[in-house]
């Protein structure tokens, strides 16, 4: 199975085009005002048109209500909702049924106890995204550039696909995939030159490194 690469927090046509040309299978757009990567509905509409069908459009939300999700559907028509807040299993099911889109649930990881929520989420979500747990004083749940202990996922058995994120970059993505056996990787802040500002060269370098990881695994 090929490794999926997701570039998240894209907000300009130039960096989106870089990610698409470099072969990202998923491109993520953040709809969460406290984030420096937040995009307006108007910008999302233009970016979504640019994607066409070259990659899956992922809408990242945090405890969003139905009205917000309706607006995102109208502007972006995402292929997947990435739920990065405290959404319950029931809320995941509700979103999936109401909006007719797959849902990817982000699970914050700092210790093995954090994995206790997996059976419930895995029964409803189409994909799980493991991210580093933010510090207690953080104002947002992701995009903080910190890795977690990947060995916590070493013996993981899930019936749904999963991805890893949190502090990944070109220099460590191979090790992350080797340890976790994840089917996909997600990067945001590590391919930026400043907070919220994506760097085309870092995007290309990350995707090259992820592809190299895949090539090594089939030798």
C-alpha cells in the first residue's frame, strides 16, 4: 500500500500548487480562526477550484457546529472532514451522516492512556490521525511542530487506516513511518519559513523524503 502524504494548513495558490505538483495525495485547509493557518470561506472557494481532482481536499475543523460545516461544504466541498477538537463518537457519526463525507478524527497522544479512546472512534471514523498532545496552555490543538513518542503506536492494531503527524520533517519522516507503520503522514508547521507561511522548498523536500521512505520499504 502506498504512503499517503498530506500537506496541511495551505493558504496560498502558490504553495498549494507546489504541494499538488510534488504529488501530495491530500491537501488540508484549516477553518479555525485562532490558527495562523486559518483560511476564509472566500479563499477556500478559490483554493478548492485550484485543486480540481488532483488531490483529496481535507477541511480541518475544531468542534465546529453544523452551520460552520454547511458553509465549508458550500465553499470547499471537501472530500474529508478532519475533526481536531473534542468531538464525541456520536458527533462523528452525526457529521458523517449529515454531510455525507468521510471523517478523520485527530487523537492527541502523549501517553499510552491516550489510546483508550481508539475503539470508540475507530468504530465510526474512516481514518485516525495521531498528533502530539499540545501543552496545557496551548490555544490550538495542532500545528505546534512537536513530535510524540512514536513507539506508543508500535504494536497498534486498528481496523481503519491511520496517519501520523506532529513535528514531522524531511529528516525524521522515515523513522516515524518505520516505527508506527502508518499508512500516511501529515505535515504543517515543519514546512513553514514562519508561522503560517508555507515554504515551497520545504514542502518539496518533505514529499521527496516521504517517497524515499516508501521506496525503501518495498526493496
